[in-house]
């Protein structure tokens, strides 16, 4: 890291590609998540955003929990997790 980055507080270098890959792997591996192909995970500067449409509130909460657990388990640092998953109209 450069002197200026240290001086102005660029403390964390997040690995956005790894964050997305780990989140998607965890979502795909969970048998209680119905259709992971319709979900989108992005990360920018450590802020992970979950997007897509799910059938139930429980699934929305489950996906967020699965991602949090997966990142913690492998020790990947992130700034925060934003859950923008939407419920399907019934």
C-alpha cells in the first residue's frame, strides 16, 4: 500500500471477487434454497449486495444467514451485507 493510502485511511483492501465466489458457492450448496440461479451477488469495496426474487421471507433470511456464515467461516473480511432480495408476488 502506498504512503498516501496509509495516510488517508485506506485500511482495508477487500477481495470482492472472492467474496462473491464464496457467497455464491454457499448459496448453491444449501439444499433449502430453491433456485439459486435467479439470485445475484455483487461486491464493491467490501459491500456485498444480495439481489433477486425469492418465494418466502424465510428464504430471504436464510440466504442472508448462509452468506454471513460462509464468509465468517473462511475468514473473509467484508464491510457490510445489503439484503435487497424481493418477495415474489403471490
